C-alpha cells in the first residue's frame, strides 16, 4: 500500500490507477497542477502480459522523457508478420524499422504491461502526484467550484476537474450515458502466457510480432523484456462465452478452436497460462464523455477490442491532448483558472471522440477479417498478399504525426 500524506483538495483528481489514469495524472502534473490519484486496489499493478506500443504512442513517451526507459525494458521488433494458421503461409511482412520508423518518427515497441505501468507510476511519483490506494469511489458530484469525489469510507476529495479513468466497467460513465450503454460481449476469449525466450516453439520468429489468422481464432507471439521473455496470446470464439454461461472458454474449448491449425500454432498453446482467461468486451462509441466537471478518459470513455493494439496508445493520446488543451487556458502564468475546464473539456471531447470512435469501429472490422473461413478467408489472404510493400496507406491514419486529431509529439 502506498502511504502518502493525504491532501483532500487538488486541481485535478484522477479516479483509477491504470494506464490512462497514470498518464493523465502525469500530464496534468507537467502542466503544474496539483494532482491526487485514487486507486481502488490495495497496490498499484497491471494484470496481463504483453502490450504493443505503436509510433503514435511512442512519440508521446519520447515527449514525456520516458521512451529510453521503455526501450530498455521492451523490444523494438523487426517486423509484423501475418500468417494463415491453417496453411502456415506468410501473407504479409511489415517492416517496423528503417523506413517505417523514419516515416512515423518513433519506434514500434512491444513491452510487458507491468513494465510500462511501473514506468508511468514511477513518473507520477517523481513528479509529485499524490497516489492513494484502497479508495473506493462511490460517486462524483458537481459543485460551484468544480467537483467533489465521495468515497465509501466517507472521505471526500475536491477538485477543479475529476478525470474518470476507471476502465471498461466505469462507474463514473453511468452518469454520462443511458442504462442501455453496457459492455458488449464480443464472443471471443483470450488466453495469455509469458515464457522464457528459449521456450519459444521451434521455428518461431522470436525477433518479430507474428499474427496467425484462423477461422474463429488467432494467435499472436512476440518477445518481451529486452528479448529475455516471449509472449503468446490465443484468442478464439467461445460458444459458452457468447451464450453468457458463467463457466466459459475452458481449456478444452481452447484446444478445440485450434484443432485444424498448423502444428506450430497448436504447439504454441503450451506456453499459455491455463488457469486464467480474459473475456473480450468493448462498448459502442459515444460522443459525450462529460458530466459536469467529470471527464472520462481511456477505457472509461472509449473501450476497444485489441485488434489494432491501440487501447493503451489511445489512453496516452488522451493524456497528451488534455495536457495541450489545458496549458495556457486552465494552467496559466497567472495561476489556475478552473472556470476554463468546461470549455477545455468540450474541446477535448470534440477533438478526441471522432478519432477514438474510428479506432473502436475499425478494430471490430479488423477482428472480423482475421477470423473468417472458407471463401472469405481466401479473399482476405489475397488482399494481404497484394498489400506487401504498400501498407502505409492503411496505417497512416492512426500512426502518423500529422494524422487528423493526433496529439503533438513535442
């Protein structure tokens, strides 16, 4: 548990200590804000395995002075390789170094979730963010001067702005959207695993991100932690999860989903953690993330499926855009003008929501294309093979520094 002298008034209170919350807290602190972050768990940490950070995110990590630390703990893979899991055929190789890095101004990095989280947490601590654990937020009310956070033990926290970064099942989102707005069951379940690099299955391209497409399933592998570890993720359509059964996506269902895949894919399932699986949810995009002086960010605002590997990337973009919009408006040389938060929040949503909605919708379509069989599978393979050497037209809209609504990199 983090023990810090409690200050119940701050310029910004952040609810949630995941990637979005930490990035938002750090960015606001860089603007000179006093920031208190409230986390429900007893300790800070991230559950999961690997994370892909595209150039639209690594440019921001460089801007915040964190890229070198991320490179030390992560890996810059040479390529992303897409393969057919039934035939083993390589469909497309996208180089991630050289021209790719030059075009987008930053590297593509894969890193353990806990490593990135600890880097952001360390940055918050060093910058002076007040970090509080074991705080269960029950509600937020708008006041004459800003917002007041009410917690289960009766403690309150006042701020000019509250950032709701409480994730997919956000309690704070409930006041922004109707009751019908709920997480959407994608029917897909993920198993993950991290092993030592020498436990990678023979024939695996350990320097690359490899994605295997199969009917109603896919498998992703890549290195972690400076090449010492190897990440494996298996995602498959689960009939039991789709049906809403409480016991879903068991190991037997996992292996059945990959029964027709090439031996290398089936062998890779041995590197998965068998005791835990992750159901895949998103939500419909919404165009309002504001309730009074509460502003949603990250998965609380725009939870997305993992097929574009943009969840954490878009959370970092949220932090950077809010930082840019609030400097000189809320945070000025003459002091803090909390009354400007209303206009800043509206500008933030107007700028961010179209971009994140596009990512959410594109991730769904991208996932559907990965999991087709039969004739659609053949057509998908032909399209991927035809794109060899000309993939920038598909990635510029999300990776490029000059993409619409992308935050400034410096």
